[in-house]
C-alpha cells in the first residue's frame, strides 16, 4: 500500500516486519489504489467462471445469429464478467478475513481483505446492479438471477455460511451455473433443459471441491469444515471424479457430443490424483482448461444457427 509518510517520519513500529494479516488491517484507499484492490479482489483469473456460462447459455438459447449480440445479452455478459465477481468474492472476503490470514494462496495472486468504505460500497453496489438485471430480463430468467444473488451471499455470510458445512459447500456452488441458465432463459423465453441444468450444477460441484483441495490444511488450521477437509485429499479426488462423471453423463443425455467434451474433467482429475503434479499447481491450470472447454461449447452452440461450412469462403 502506497504511503504518504516519508522515510524520515516512519515510526519504529512501521519498520518492523509485517505480520501475515497486516494488509487486512490497512484498508485500501479510494481512487486508483481502491480500483487496483477491487481488481485483485474480483479474481480476474476466474472472471470467465461467471461470464463464460452466459456465453454458452446465449449460444444455445438463440435461434438466429441476430440474437447473439443484443443490449440485454451484452448487459448480462458485462455484469457477470466484472461486477458479479466483485460481489461474489467481496462478500466471501469480508466474512473470511480472519481465516484468510492463514491461507497461503492470499500471499500471491489473491489478496487478503483490506476493506474500506469505498470497497464495501463497491461490493454492495455490485449486488444492487445484479438486482437491476431483473428489469431487463423476462420473468422466466428471474429465478436463476435471484438464485445467484442469494447463493452468493449464503455461501459466505452467516447464518447460512454454506462454505463451512461439508457437501452443502459443494452443492451451493451451483451458483456458477445460474448465469448460464439465466442467459438461456432470457433469449429462449423458456427454462433450459433439465439434464443440461443438472449437468452444469454437477460440474460446478466438482469444480468447487477440486479448488478446495489446496485449502485443506489452511481450513483445518482455521477450524473450517468443508467437503475437502471432511473427505481428505485422496477421497476428495474421488468425489470430484464422481461429480464430473455424472455431469458428463447428464450432458450426454442432451447431446452425446457435449457429454464427450465434458468427459475431459474426470480424466483431468484422475491424472492429477495419480501423477506427481502438485494439486496447488494444477489448481492454477484449471482456468485454462475451463476456457478451452467453454470456447468449444460456445462454438458448438453457434454452429447450430450458423453452420461452419457457411462461414468458410
């Protein structure tokens, strides 16, 4: 954090080594500093976890290319790209401030909570902006939009705090599937196929639990109970394999090609479990895998309304 205090005026206390939680105790300021902190807080590496499903939902919900880019679809994509991430991870970091002191992931690509009035106002405003999406979407999309907002709060905030209850933490992460369902419902005017919704929910359960493996020891040290801490690393791999296999099977019912594509996930987790690759390292590869799969899913949806051979010269 940039300080306006000169070197000559620093106190002896300021010159002492920083404790792990010191950044959390010094709130981020406003202006460029506050915006930089919000950028880190929003986990830009994971932005597509919410925006990607919107793209997939739109491409499978439209019946013509003209429905791809409309004011509503662009607004939904923009909301779930940045503000929704500020809201989701902002709520998470507020209520995890104490336990994140012990989490080594917060030493590098993620930041410990350094809340200020500016930051809290941005998190609240991002939630209110989510409510505003109800004004531009049809009623059929509202359950998915409201479900996202409710679960985004309930996952981290008391009294629900689903993240501290084994299996409920995994189940509640279906919130990542809801932006895609909302986008599909918005452009199609109907609910997405039940098998697709179930498959997406199961996929998010596997995704969440896999990402919790690197947190097993920090969470245990902080007294936090999760699916991963309850099962242990070895059985958690098995849980992820089962969830992702079930997800692939559900998508197979929608279209065998989708099921085959989703089959890459159980293969991935089986490889990580049996290889010498550290799960801490594989965790950071996961967004790249999701980006590739999401791109292929979106392209498949587009080819329904604009076949590949029509795009070729």
